């Protein structure tokens, strides 16, 4: 669902930030938060990436069957988790556009007939499992379509305004908001979630605007789902860390996403990433998963394509999203280098004529999968700055887990940059992940990088 965030930024702060960053980053950043976090992630998620699937726009047919044909290609690209945008019937009352929003659900236990049948979905999930991938469904627990049967049979399950009329959240006039003070609503919603784990053998859920639904509901839902089988849960939220205590494995890193946009647009200096690391490490427990992304369905449709928002910085920011602590996301068409905003309420298929960035993302997925230094949460290595934390243009760092080292050098500016590597830990022989050449690194070495250029180096053993 479209995310609404209000930013209050003073002109003085903006000018100061453009000039320099506060040095809040120690020589080696260490997760310092004192917090007990009982969440135990599924072992298969420790080095996973996630791929968002827009069934409607993925092909001319826009069906489960058509998308299933792409599974071998995605497996070869190294995709792990398939997040299917909502696959449920869409309400007709107060619908937006001719096809409506995926997030206006009219029935939680049926599939959208435009996409196919339950058997088609089951076939898709089964083949994904056979290929070693996992499937999660996009779940919309905060609101439903106006013509969901519950609106008639259980109007008390919904929020009402002072006149007694149903309430829509924000300007989402095609949906009405639930009232989670109703125990029967909670039971019915959890029952519907359990239905998909049992019936279609899905592996979990991405939960829309999860922060707008009570934490105790999610805690109970997770506990009951795990009784069927261990699931993976992604919250569309960043503000409520309590969601990650018992219910969710991962949430969104909207803050990092906006920082990457602002650096690419030269509104903020590159050193803002170190302020983010400091904030993240003091806000989240070490084993919390954070989803990193340069695009998704909301960003693409409402805020602009990768080219519009990031321009020449697109690939550098993708590298950063794969190598900074967190789980990287790929959105449908990202590997094709898609440069159009997909319509949200109409049919608008992705152009797959040339999948020009497939090799790029295959390389990044392989690196993420095979190198423990880049694994998720506390499975991965801490981050060690190799450039000045106040450098406005260059971000260089080392991540290490046991004997596994990954060195990342990025010029996050539109000008040529030269800088000195700082850190005895990096000395040794490496291989350039993209250039497949051998590189020797020593402390004090001078590195030259072209605008928005990057080097990703893996230690040789």
C-alpha cells in the first residue's frame, strides 16, 4: 500500500548536512543495543534475498501459470524468497481504476480469478519449493474492500466515524479500516492466514501497513502459524521495533532507502550512511533483519523509477543495498532495467525484451548467498569503515565473518574521487567480484574511482 510519511526538515539542518556529517561511527561498529529478542529465524533465511512479484504486470497474461514459467530463470538468478503481491479478489465497490488496487481485498480465502485458480497457485508454490525457493503472500490485515462480506455480516468489525459511517484510512477511499478491539475479527483474520499456510503451503506473509495493526494481534498470529509450520514474516513498518520481538523476522528500512535517494540526488553527502548505521545499531537488536531496497511497487508507481530517482547512481546503490547489513529486495522488472512507472490500477505489463541487469543481480545474489560476511542479522559480519566517516563522497568498508572478508569501495558522487584506504584488517589478496581480477590491498593504498563507480572485493583463501 502507498506509504505516507511526513518529514520536518529545517533549512539550517539541510545546509549543514550538505557540508558534513556528524562523526557518530566508531572504528568498528558493534551492535550495542541491550535487548532480549526471542525471535528465532528459519535457518534458510540467514543468507536469503527477497524478490517482489507483481503478478498482474509480470506478463501479458498476468497469471500464476505465466509467472510459473519464470521460476527456472529466477532460480538461476539466485532468488530465494518470492513475495507475491496480494493474490485475492479485488473489491468492486468504490474501486479505483478499471482493475482496482491489489490491497482492496474482498475475500481472504479466494484467489483473484484474473490470476488463475487455487490449483494454479498451488502448482506455483510446489514448483518454487522443488527449486529451493520460498513463497510468502502479501497480507492486508488493516482494511478490506467495501464489499467484503464482513462489511455486511459483521459491520462492528470495522471503524466508524462520528456519523456511524465506515472509515477509510488516509485517502484510500476504496477500502475501510478494521477495528481490532473485536476479538471475533482477530480470530477470523488469523483463521484466514492459517488457511493459506495449510491449503497452499505458503511460507509466510509480507504484512501491509503492519504498524497500523496491534502488535499483540501479530504476536498471536505468528504463534498460531508456527504451529502449522515455521513461517517467515515481513512487516511493512519501520517505526515500531516491538513488531520484531515475537511476530516478524524483518521490517522495512525506509530511512536507508531515502538516504540513498538523497545522496543520488546530491541533497545529502555520502557520509549520511554512517549516521544511519549508528541509528540502526542503537535501535535494533543484532538479530533483527532489515529489508534494503532501491525500489518496490510503491516507489516505482508513485515516486519514480530507479532511473528517475537514482540516475547514474542506480547500480552503486544496488551494490550498497546488497553489502550493507540487511536483506536485499529485487522488484519485478528491476533485473530488466525497467524504466517506467507501472500503473497501479490498470494493466501495464513489464517489458522483458532485454533483461540487461540479470547478470549484475545474479552476481550480487551469489555473493550474498556464499559469503557469510554478508549474511543477514547476527549471522553476518560487523561493518568496519575503511574511509573517513566524514567523507562526503566516498563510502568504503570491510565486512568480515571468521576468515571471510568483503571489501566494498563506492564513489557516491558525480565527480572523480581519490581516497586512502584506512585499515590494517584489509591487507591481503582479493578477487574483484565483477571484474574477476586479482587485487592486492594494503593499508594506506590510494584508490581512484570514477563517478558512481564501485569495487566489491572478496578475500582469497
